C-alpha cells in the first residue's frame, strides 16, 4: 500500500499564501502560489523562499565516520572537509553508476549528509550494507527539523533581515550554526545556480515562524515564496542535474558532469576502478546537455533523442521556460552529438517526434 504524501511543516502558512499542492518525492509540496510568472520574476530580480522539506538529512556519527565514507564515495573527504565546511561527493555502484550525489558537512562530532529527496531512504540503506566492524551510525534526522531555501540576488539581504546575516559571508559549501529569533538553525551556502543560495535547516516548531519571517523579508525586497514548478524551471535552466531524473544508476558521474565531486588521487572506493578507467581511457560515451525544444509541450522524461534516424540519447527533464520563451530540457546524448547547435529529434509518441537543438549548460539564463 502506497503511503500518502507527507505534509510539509509549513503547510498552513502555504495554504494562507495561496499555494496549490502536488506530491513530490513522498511529500506534499507547493507546486505554485497562484502566479508562476510572478514567482519566476521574483526569484530572478529579488529573492525566493522555497520549501525544501524533501531534502534528506542524514546524521553520521561514530569514530570511524570519516574513514568509512572516504572508502565509499568519490570525493577526497579527508582533504576537503573540516569544521564548518562541506564537499560534494558521489556514491556509486560497483559498476561506477550513480547512487546519489550528496553534500557532506563536518559538524565537529558528527557529519551531515544532504541527499536527493528521492534517495533519502534508499541511500542510507545502501550505505549500511558496507558497515562491517566500523563504528558508524546513520540516523535520518529529516523529521526533526524543517528546511527551506532563500535564493536570489537579494538573498543575503533576506538573511540579514531574519537575523542570520552572519552566514552571508560564508564560503561556498560553508555551514554555520546560528540562532535567528531564538531558533536553532544550520545555514548552508549552496553551490548551484547564478545567484546566492542558502539552505536553512531549523528546529521545530520555531522553523515555522522563521519561514514566515523569510517570506515577509523576501516580499519586502520584491520577492516571495516560490513553488516546485518554478524551482524545477530554474534548475533545468541552470543545467543542474537532480536525483531521480539525471542522477540515477543509468548514468555515471562523468556523464553527469560531476567532475567537482570526484578525486582521481584518493584511494579506493566502491566503483573506483570503473570511474577511473572511464577517465583514463576516455571511455565516456555520452554527456549531459541542454536542449531547446521550441513551442512543443514538454516531452515526458525518458523520451528518446535521435540524430539522423539513429538513437543518440534520452531526455531526463523538461519544462516550459518563461525566460527562454520555449520548452527546454536536460538529457544525455552521445559525445559525437554534444556540440551546441546540433539538430536532434525528441520522441513524443510512437512514430512522432519534435525538433530540438543541443545547447551548452546552463540552458538558459
């Protein structure tokens, strides 16, 4: 029996703000707040407040925690992590395929893993398979607090308005424990997109009031709350792959352009031989690209991409972009066809397709 989507801690406030809800990765999140065009404009010109309750938060404790995760994932965590700092890493299968892209933060006595919403339960279960005599404990703390994003050109101003301005000066992947309005909060500097972006993970019930304060402060600078429709639009425009769409066991980290999360000089990890061999012998056969699809309705994920009658790739995400004025998407295509401007066809039904052209990432600005 399928469980009903879980309501977000901010549900009542979002209803009052006019939100329409839709299931997302096991949660019931706002799809929009009544005017997606205005939401898109506010995130570009000012600041957006986005419910990120669905992001998995996994606490890892035990004296072997760092050594253990070092042996499991692609990043040289020992070189990159330190108190108050995080780093992206990829967990891969024995065949070098993506389990999930995770950002790991050093909180001193524990590590915090931020997972894709789609991998919140599956990734810890996968990791536990490798715990033998290691002194390591994984705890899903997603329900112990609430998470939301403040992003946009004026996001630092919103942080300052709610009493979390000290985080505005953090480095990329930095994390700080703050206490805005008396609410215990971890503020994380996200490394995605063209504008400042901060993830706030706050204790309940105070997080609910903090979310309301962030919405009010964002509105004061011309922004406001933004739903999943515009969040997804933005991440596709920015060429950001997402778990469950671009980041699955169908693909490897090089194909997904996750180079920043891979160390070629660290020791062994699960899938290391395959990942290293793909790079050493230049065996990456396809890569993530953007697609401009004109006036067609967004094709379904999984639609085949063909070039001159031959299958070349697969569409993983698509959306109608307000700023681009057309449908855009992300997908994987053979390296022979990845050059921007390459004309392709995207299937929409049996025997039917629409024309598209390959673009570099980001897809649209």
